[in-house]
């Protein structure tokens, strides 16, 4: 298995477990819903930039492997 596939697989697992963690947090949290919404926006923000950064790194790794 190549480095880029290992990285992609680890990021996929990270996203899955982050989502599970957020859902469990929603079940346990009993405070105001606007705080949960702010946490959701923060989760989306982190997820977006994680995916963008991972795409760039995977692209660079594939180019390096082809050389």
C-alpha cells in the first residue's frame, strides 16, 4: 500500500470518528442549542480545511511516487 493511500485511509477514519464523536456529544449535551450549532460550524470549518489540505498532500505524494 502506498503512502498516499495510507494517508487517505487514516484521514477517512479520522473524519468518521470525528463525526461519531460529534453525534455522541449532541446526545449528551443538555445546554443551549446555539452552542451546539456553533460547535457544528467549527466542525464543518475544520473538516473543510482538513480535506483541502489532505488533497494537496496526497497530490504531492503521488507526484513524488511517479518520479
